[in-house]
């Protein structure tokens, strides 16, 4: 059991390290060469815009060259234009070199400015690097889905997300009917997944409506830091199978609801009872692990991706959030016995998840650009 736990922690640590690698590589220095004339009005407009880009992209290094009064800079411009395959018989300014892009002139922030910014984004280096057995690896493309997988798994491993399922399994085992177990348990897991997805969609819509407001980002980051401290503390004060958001009375009420569902009844009534149970349980779970869905939906809200992509990432998160439930329930139905490793895994995931949540919260507050993947 110790080695299994160690392998689980190692696997999740590798995933988290890969996520950090993606953010680290996206921050490597980008050089921009800016050639201008001292009396050129368009050059002054371009210089103001480049100042904004420098504030937005801290890894951007701008090298400026005046060419009207400096013959060496003018000759350097001719040589760079020649190397880029551009006509260098006339020295038009401003001229900007970013990576392989050569941009001549400046017509405004919304035209030439967008072209310059796109060139800066495209020049984040290195694009890819090679990994043994995997080959070419692009960290910027994989970081966001990887983040969805890791946080989804961490969110699923907590007592509030698991104790109701374990209680449901223990009561279903007395029924001795695999068909009824699959029907009741499968419906509960499916309904929980759908409801959790809807809850997170509401949060995402709220953050998109509020827009990129710094105070919202900072508040969510601080909430994540607080939740992280709570989870790390739970590792040291762990009580197996305990959800600290609910009390014994709530446990008894939920157990009573499950027993009513398992009584012989019309099929529609059974389904409605399961859905109602899933709804009430997911409300509790949201309070128990609010840090994870809050920070993930906030990270999604600040990405420059399509609406469809955002909801696909939510779906990835939701699928991995439900994965542990599905595995535990499937093994219980197949073996007709309750699986007993969940608490130990949950304790260690509290530590790993707390550290992950702490780093993400601090990044959201102090360095949000580290979380810009697209």
C-alpha cells in the first residue's frame, strides 16, 4: 500500500512539474528590434505602443535604434532587411523585427499594433522541445488541458466528494442486485457530474461577465490561498471519512434519503430521488472544495480562447473530477465489496492539492501572466 501511495504521489508530481514547465518555457526572453527616426511621427506612436507591450509582456526586451542621425544604426537596418529578404534601397521607418517577422510602418494600435503583438506571442521560445519516448512536446499547448486534468483529479479526492458515494455503496451491497447497483449508482454519478459541470459553467459565465477586473482576480487568488492552507492543515489533522462542512445530523439525513431511494418504487420516482440527492450533495461539495473550481474557472476566463474551448476544458475537468468516483463504484459492483483505500489517498491528495492550489493562488494574485496559456 505504501508503494502504491508513493507511485500515485509521484505520478501527480510529474503532471504538476509538466504544468510548471509549460509556464516556465512560456516566459523566456523575446527580443524586439525597433528602428525609428527622431523626427518621425509614426515612430513616436509606435514607441508608445511598444511601451504598453513591455508592461504587458515582462519577458519582452526592446532594443531601439535611431537611424536618421546615426549612420551605424542605419547600416545595421540595411543589413537586417537584407537578411530578412526585404528591399533595403530605401530606409522607411519605423521598422520592427520580432523573431522572423518584419513589420514596416505603424498605422495604429488596432491594425499594426495587433500584428506586432501577435508576432511577440508567436516568438515565445522555445516552441517545442524533445522528450524521451514522447518526441516533440509543446508545453503551451498542453498546459491548459493538463491543468484541467490535475485539478479535476485533486478536486475529486476529498471526503465531501466521496463519503456519500461510499455510504451509497455500502447500502447497495445489501441489495445483492448488480442491476440495481448499476442503475442507482450510475445515475447518481452521472447526475453529479452533470450538476457539477453546470455549477462551474455558472461560475465561468460570471467571471466572463465581470471581465478582466484585477480585484476579482485577486479575490479569487486569495480564496484559493485560504483553501490551500485549509487542505494542507487537513493533511496533518486528518480524520478518515470526515467531511468538516457537514455534521452528524446532515449525515443521518442523507443516509435516510438513500434508504428511501433503495426501497421498491416506481422507476421515475427512483430517478428523481437520485437526482435530488446528487444536487444536495454537490452543493455541499462545492463549499468543501470551492478553491479548485473557483480558480480553474477564473483561469479559463482570462484565456484568449473560444467559448467552445472553454467549455471543453470544463468538460475535461469534470470527467477527471468524477473519475475516482467511477473507479471506486465500478470496483465495488464487480467485486461486491466496499473499496477501502479512498481515505488514505484522499489524505495525501489533500497535501498535494493544497500545494498546487497555493501555487496557483499566488500566481493568480502576483503573476497572472504565468497562467496565460493561449
